[in-house]
């Protein structure tokens, strides 16, 4: 297992409910990159990364984003979320030109500005499925995954139903 995956897995219980609640409360599909930057920020706050060279930090950040995308893909397979590729709603760019410092680093703001610029093209978006797909259980950490399917972040496979909280 990659180091960035271990890092994310160790904070998953705190991060996943926040990610799902964020998506659940929004009227339009959210750019995955916004969630990925928030998850990376949570990882960077939880771990001492100052001794990593910039190339390693970039690799870990990109790995955290890939791990988040994999998790969202698994949730999409279960019907809890829907993943699409399209132009994001302008509301997801509204705060990026603010002079107010946000919760993310200046580098993260720059990456978001570039990725969500009006001329940047379509991006990955995530939204909650209209029927919910068991999302309230997933948010609360009580989701029971079907037999033989990935049960949690690390994609472990089970042959019997289990709850993600047992990982």
C-alpha cells in the first residue's frame, strides 16, 4: 500500500463524513478537485511533511487525489453518488478570486483557479444520487457493503457482508 493511501486511510473516519456531507448539501455537482484539495489539506495538517522534497509532496498530493477518486468510484458503483465530467457550475469559482484567505494553502487556491477557470474545460464532478443510495448510512459510517465487494477506502474484498467501520 502506498504511503499516501496509508495517510488518507488513517484520517478516513474523520474525512469521509465531511466529504459526503459537503456533497450532500450542494445544489449542483461539485468538482472533485475541490474535495481532493480539502482532503490533501486534512492530510497535510495531520502529518509532518516538511522534510519531504517538493517532488514527493506533489506525488503524495496527487496520490491522495487518486485515492479520493477511487473511493468516489466505489461509492458510485454502490449507487450512493454519481460521477460525471462537465463544466462546473460557476458557484464553484466564485470564492477563488477573493482577497480573503481561505482554509486552503495559496498553492491549492492556484491549482483550483487553474482547474476551474471558465476556459479550462470539463472537470470531474460528483453529486449525491437522487434516491440517496444509502447515503445516510454511508455518511454515518454504518453502510453495509454487499457480499464480495469492496468495503472501504483501501478496497479490501470480503466474501461476507460487513460494515465499513469494521475495517
